[in-house]
């Protein structure tokens, strides 16, 4: 298994505490990404959407994961499980210092998540009339 930490940052203007609506561990926040097969390197054509509140049984019958998918090219099955408790909202201070903050950890077996995209359902606290631009997601192995 490999753990990946998803980080995010954005340019905040008069906003602070940017995070998914229900917090970084929002069980209903949807993550959109593609998966790369560790066996043959094939990247899925379609984006997968995964939420923490939805889990499916693992093919071997031992527990569940948030995503179980089969590689279209080689047929190998992989799974991804989200691990909560590692995210922090992006504060104005972090944004001004051009720092990133953690969002979610993914425990990946057989697949590597690639190409995350920002979904809906974010919130921030407004300090006056604020706005947010250049949102960006980064993925690091941890
Ligand atoms: Zn494959």
C-alpha cells in the first residue's frame, strides 16, 4: 500500500479558512481524479468520483474501500481508501505565504491517483467581500 497526501492552495483575497463545506473530513465532499494502474501504467479514461461516505466491499471480502476499480487494460483490481484526520483549512496567512495545506490522505493499493480536480462544495470565511482564485491541488507521496 502507498499513502498519498493531497494538498491544496489558493490565492485568497479577504478570505480565510478555505475548506470543503463540511470541513476537511467532510464525508460528503466528492473527490474527482483519474487512476493510474501500478501494474501496466494505464491511466483511466474517465474521472472517478469518490466520497468518504460511500464504501464498497473489497474483492477479497476483507473489509471495504472508498473505491474499487478494475484496470481496463490489464484487468487488475485496485482500491483506494481515504484516511481522515490529516486536513487543515487554508488560512489567509498560509495563502499569503504561498504555502500549501493538507486535505486528505489516500491509502492506495494497485492504483495511483492522478489529475485531481477541484469539485464543488467549498466554503471560506469572508473577511469583507472576498474572493479566491487560482485554486490548485497537489499530490505528494507520504
Ligand atoms: Zn493495468
